[in-house]
């Protein structure tokens, strides 16, 4: 009897190993097909595996995430070659294929072959005028040149923070009142079904952000996440009504302060043994805070023999500012490793540049943690990401990689965002890829960051193409101390 049981156990183990081997083979093939742009073939393989009854939950989740990456990439690369040429015809009446190919090969016109057909990133043309110097001149000649009002606003605010504040202390505090809403498309879910919504909410993040007050919400019974959550949210549930969009909203106010640390006070070069808590912020958080060969090579080439942490960060900051221009980005959920993409493609948005800086900092043993939410500079309201880095004798220092070096002869003003942050922010997150309160059941539309919101129903996630978000600043008042 024991012998029969033993044989059965061995056979069961053999079958299990065989199934796992087959799944790993299919997984490798799905990855290969996805990377080669063979989306239809990859989808067939995914569905074949999803139909199997012996899948583990981990395998099923992997397949669903990979399918979501395919679907979301299709949405991002939605422009045909004819549509791109039509957009460019205003600036290039007789565009040559050779020029188009040059822009594609230089990564200035983002294109991907999907199932053998050229498809372009939906913001490829606007990015081209940011990334290609010759195209930028043609664009400027056609529409003229205008200075970004954000530059002068930031210079004025950061100058006041330095002049009127004490290094390291909150300064130039603003009281901001705003409304936020998420509107789910009519009939996105069947009539009468519940829609679950998580809206981004300012979180207490001392010493810069505090006194968050929810003034009203729709529906009224909205649930605020606990203060210790990394992602701060306001959760609400409503039932869908046939033919009618479902709107969630709230009105709130909060206080936000700028902060600046004098670089000369961070340059001591003192190092101390890191606590267990700080060591957490020197580790990889895959896939986008990663010590890949490309990240290590870039960090090592810039660091050379430098040992003073702040000087290391300064060399990284200057290099990224000078070599990685800002450009509209693909959805983060479609990437396998954002830092590698930024290095190879030579561009990125605020979060992508921040992921690269944080990866390099952590690789060098400098604690770094993510911070994000919104930038609320008047007339410039938008999603935004930055980070904080930890230095001995100073503590956590805000660093905004995307705002870069300012146009000023004053060195402190020029490098302000290397060791400071302005007064027009809304902090929502103090990290990436954490649970919501209450938890979300299905995969997220944005698995790492949380700025627009998240929506789902009983049978699945509702992606960004099924709802809209809007932030309206009602007032910004300077707080007199």
C-alpha cells in the first residue's frame, strides 16, 4: 500500500513539474512575441493558458497583467503612418520616408511595429518637436516662440523660499482649496452594478503638507484611507444608471509649504551606518527601481571615485538634466523596466527621470523614496513625480529631477530643485505599488503610482479609456506666519 502511495506521489510530482515546465515555455514565448510586437499571437497564447483549469493564482495574474500590457500598448500606439504624416504636413508639406525613418531610428518619433504594421505613439508628433533640434526649429518658425510662464513663477517662488525661509524648514506656505472628480463613462458597466472608485487625496506629509480637510463629497459616504497608507485616497461606491455617466467628486483644502536645504550644509560627506528602516530605501523595487547593467554602468561612469553622497547625486542630477529631455510618456504599466528605457531612448517624463535617479542613488547606497501627486502652479496643474533622498546630518531632502536646473546666475536658485521643492504641490504618495484602503481586487490601471485614481466593478478593472478625471483649483492663498 505504501509503495502504491509513493508511486502515486512521484507521478503527481512529475505531472506538476511537467505542467510548470510547459507554462514556463509558454511564458517565455509570450514575452518574446510581445517584445517583437506580435500581439495577436501573444494574445492567443495567453488565452490558451487562461483556459487551463490547473493554473495557479500567480500564473493567472501574470497572464492577465501581460494581456493588459498588450491592450494598453495598443491604446498608446494608436496613430497610423498616414495620421502622423497628416499631423506633420503643416510643418513638412512634402515629408520624405527617409526623414520619417531617421526620426524613428533616433527615437525622436516613437513608433512600434504591431502585428507587422507601423503604429505611432499618440503623442509622437508633439514629442518630436521636443526631442529633435531640427524639427524644433521648424516648429518654432511656424508657430513662433513663447516663454513658459512656469519658469518665472518657479523662480519667484523658489527665490522667496531661499530668502525668507530657514534652510530645512517649511517656507512660503500656501492654503489650497480644490475640487477633484472622476466621471465613469455611461454604460461602462451593466445597469445597477456597483462601481468602486479610489480618488487621490492629499496626505499628511510632515513637515511640508498638513491640515487636510474634506469639505464635501459625492457620494456623501466616502471613506478616507488611514493616515499610515502610502497611497492616500478617498473611496466611494455608486450604482450605475443606464445611459448616464457616474460621477464621483470631493472638495478639500490643505496646507503645503516649500522647503530648501543649503547644499553647503549637505556636503560634509559624513556617512553613518544606516538603520534597518533606511536600508529598505537602498534596495531594488522591481521592475522600475532596478540595478540593471545599464543603470550600474551609467552610475559607475558618473561616480568614478567620488564618495561624498551629495556630490554623487549632483553628478547624476546634472547628467540627467542635460541628456534626458522631458517628453510625454507611455503608460508606466506597459514598461518592463523604465530606467533602461530612459537610458536607451534618451527621454522621459517626470516619473521616468525620477525612477532613473532613484535607481542610481540606491545602487550607490543612498536612501531614496518616491513622492508624487500633483503640481498646482496656477495655469499649469498636472500630474507630477519627484523624490526624497536621505543624507547624514540632514535627513530627507526633496529632489525634483524633472524641474531641473533653473535659468539663473545665482547658483542656489539654479540648483534649487536639487535640494528643494516649491510651494505648489499636492502630495498624494510616499512610495510606489502599495495596497489601497480598502484594498483593490483587480489589477490597477497604474500599478506603481497613484495620481488620477482607480476604478473597478464586480468583474474587473476599468481602465483610463473608460473614465475621465479632473482637478479644479478653487483658490490658492498665501498663509501669513
